[in-house]
C-alpha cells in the first residue's frame, strides 16, 4: 500500500509554508558568511599578564577553531594550563581554579628553564607561544612585551 501525501490538504499546506520559510534564508555562501560575521561578537583582546588557566585554555581553543593556531602550536599553551597539586599529586581542575597567572612571564621562565636543561625544541615552542601572546596582547598591556 502506498500513501500519497501530495493530494492531502494538510501536507500541501505544510510544504508551502516550509518552502516559503526556506526562501527567506540567504541563498549564497557569501550572504551567509556576511550574516554570520555581522552577528559575531567583537574580538576581545587577551590579557596574558593576568589570566586564569581556564581563560588561556578558552582563548587557545578559540584560536584553534578560527584557524589562527595549529594543534602543534597549541602544545606550549596547553602545557601552561596544566597544574598538579603538591599535596595530592592530582591535577587541579582549571574550571574551579581562579588563580590569575602572568602567562607571558611563565613562558619566559619556561624558555630559560628549557635552555638550561638543553631542550632547544621546548624553548622554541615557548618562544613561538610568547610571540603569539605578544601579537594578541591587549593595548593596555603592551608594556609587558619585553623579550
């Protein structure tokens, strides 16, 4: 048995409404992109001199999603978001940790430590992370861009 929905008035009315609804949507990729860009919130400058680990993690993920950072480039940032409790030896949840950290200074100290341990690969990744932070630093914090 075959049910023909084209002849029933309920179904033809719904189809006409659906067709009318889809016709109001932008039809080209450029118009969809323009609409999405217009609705996008303004880009917030990051303050790497006073961020929580969650703030840095969220910023890093935003950079990856937008294509501004590769997964390889994010490894140095990911390392800076890690924290292990001295008392328990367990990772500290970044969502509940409100400690503000100067990640630019942390990257500089990491570069010095990597060089003292003869780890030029880590030093290079941290240097690239520091350069990336300096590029995205908010205008009020540009004074902290010493190398």
